[in-house]
């Protein structure tokens, strides 16, 4: 599954060396990033002109914090390939002023141009990025209060549940939907029900990923377990 997803991303880099990649964190894309790094070591990929923008970052964590998404990206991809760190962007988790942090990231996203491929995972409640179930789709970068379900899901990365940040900055739905292509990677039987809801249920902000049904170029890469209900 990870190799298939890595094939799609690597093809984009080869076809357009100065592409803009939208990246994601969490356990799902680790295999994909390992595969990209392996192909780079073989000489098959060149990231020197690639620009990356990440979906989200915890509010209140520094880049040096091992639980920050900047640290995750550095550990799992950036330091393993020849990417220019000045062309890698995430929301600024250290900015306490939410409006300012969101405005700054919206400006960065506007400056890099259209994302060629946006990589996504899928939360158990249908969240993409940290866009949680809501009564409407939030369009641009915003500060999110994380749901108890998301906090519990992320608990495994922290020493205790109390250490999990309660807020995060995330790209909005409009920004995600503006990408030329969306690649969503999902694994495990525990995701089967939400895959069915997201891709075959009604389009509703209660299931944020359902909005992907309106995008004209989405690729879902999943294992058999995650696809078992469709």
C-alpha cells in the first residue's frame, strides 16, 4: 500500500521536479516516506526543487519538540532526502496568536501556488487534516479544538493523555480541495466504516472527508481491510 502511494508521489516529482507537495503526518504515511527515501538513496528521485506544505501542526509545540509535526517530517523524510529546508512549510505552532498564525500560513500557501498532490490520511471520525466534524466546512487555515476522539487517537504518541495538545492549526477544506490531485491513504479494519461513509455516504461537514466526493481527481489507496465494507 505504501509503495503504491509512493509510486504516485514519486511520479509527480519526476514529471515536475519543482512541484508543490502537500504532506501529512501520523502513522499512515511513514511507510510511504520510507519508500521515497529509499528511492532517493538509489538515485531515482531528486527533491532539490520540490516545495512542501504540511496540513497541520499542534499549537504550542516548538519545532524541536519530538511530538511536533515539524520534527516528525524532519525525522521521517526531510533529513533523509535532498530537499531544501527553506522550501518546507508548516503552520507555526509557536505563534500563540491564532489569527496571526493562520493568516501567516494562508499567505505562505498563496505564495507557493497550487498544490500538485495533497496527501491525506483519514481519521476515525472522518477528519482530514485536523478538520473535525462540524456544522459547516471551514475554508482556510484555522485553529481547531481537538475532539476527545482525536486526542485519544493521538495519545499513543505522547507520555500521557494530558500531554496531548488540545489545539492545532490546520489547512481548511477549501485549501485542501484546491489541490490539483488528492491522494488519500487508509489502512486497517477499524477504518472500514468511515471509508464507506466518506466515499459512499452523503456529503456533510459531520464527515469532513465526504467533501472529497466533489473533487475531480482523488485517488484512494487502501488495504483490503479498510475497503472491506465497499
